[in-house]
């Protein structure tokens, strides 16, 4: 390895006992480390390709991509070995033949969107573009999960308050299959996730005062997401109302011009003509009242008019 075992274990708060208890062969870890570095450039190219594909979607605000750091890969293999032994049996060992499928975030891509309502369109795009083998919606207890349930998406409640929808897709940057992870989250969820990540990697165990304030921040982030979605809905409805206001104004002006033309064309007005003109004027008056109400509402709600 390009780092000493002692320095590596200290960096990730591990000990030789952790290695021996998990029955991990250090030489095998070295083989995986060097094998991963062999493919790393190819993975970086593919990460860029996936990211650029996602950037084409109109609802995606920004995209980040990365290939797993080799040190982090070895740390994760050590950490995940007990879990894999429970799953496959005590004889299981990570190797250069299986780690690419067992570690599902060798390539990681994060798609960030603005409003929560945008998620489903991005979900449909990912599902149509790649072979998705697993989807997990990470939520906070109490979140609305109805739509995830309707789409048969696995739901994972996180005590930390972490929110993000994770997709595992199959990818073949070489003749060996690699599982790529795509994370989809809002701008607010991204901000919280980054803060939470930095704190957790700075401490072996987060101090209680930090954990409590993290949960408070998470509630604020959730409320901000809901407020942003409400503002977006309000904006859509407001745009429709302004469009309807303009349509009624145009219709009103058109009807007035037609009446003027009718009056000018008639030398004399019969009683029938008079009744027709009165009926049409009444119709314009009704529309005029609607226009007035809409106009006042729009004007009083615009801060530039205050």
C-alpha cells in the first residue's frame, strides 16, 4: 500500500484487533487497493458521463460526481466485512473479484434540484435512462412517504434526519460490472447533508450538543423545503391568474370595439337592437368587475406598488 498500516488505522480510528476479529487478510486489502487504482481513471470518465447525462434534465439544478478515494474504499471494506459475513457466511472475504459489486458507491453522482415537487420527473428520467437495480428513499421519521409507497420504493427512516433518494444503477465501464450510486436531493437537503457529513467524519462519536443542534437544523431544513414548495405552487397559480387577467382585458377591449362598430354602422337603433346592446354591455360590466377585483389583488400583492 502507498500508506503505512499504522497510519491508516490511526486515521480511521481502527486497530489491528478490528482487522483480526473480522478475519481480514491485509495482503488482500493491498491487492484491492492496487486493482482499484488501475481502473480509477476509467471510473472518473464514466462518472463524468453519468453526470453530464443528468445535467441535461431541466429540473436538475446542479450535479456533482466523484470516484471513491482508495483509502476510503479500504476503510469501508473493513467496516462492511462483518455485515457481509452475516449475509453470506463466516467464510466470506472481500477480494478483487467481488469488491466492485459489493461496494456500491465506487462511482458516486449527486443530482441536486430546487423544489421537492421536481423529484418525480427526475426519478422517471433516471428509471428510463439506466437499469436501476435498487431505490431507497432516506427520510426523517414523520416525513410524508405516500408517493414513495405508491411507487414501491424502499423507505429507510434515518434518526440523523438525513434525507435523499438513492439509486443503484448497473454500469459497465469495463467488461466488469460496476454498481454506481446516484443520489437525488434538494438544495436544502444537500446543505444539511454536507454539514452532517463533515461533523460525523470529524468525530468518532458526535458530542451530544452537536447532535441536538443538528436535529434542530434538520427541522429548519425540512420546513424550508416545504416553504419553498409552497412558494413554487403559489407562483404557478399566480402566473395563471395574471394570464387570465390579461385574457379578460383583451376580451373586454374586443367587445367594446365591436359595440362601437355596431353603433356606428346603424343609422337608427330598433328596440331589438337596443336590448341586444344592453345585454352585451351588462356582460362587459360583469367581466369588468372581475377584472377590477383581479387587478386590485395583483396590484396590492406586488411590493413594487407599495
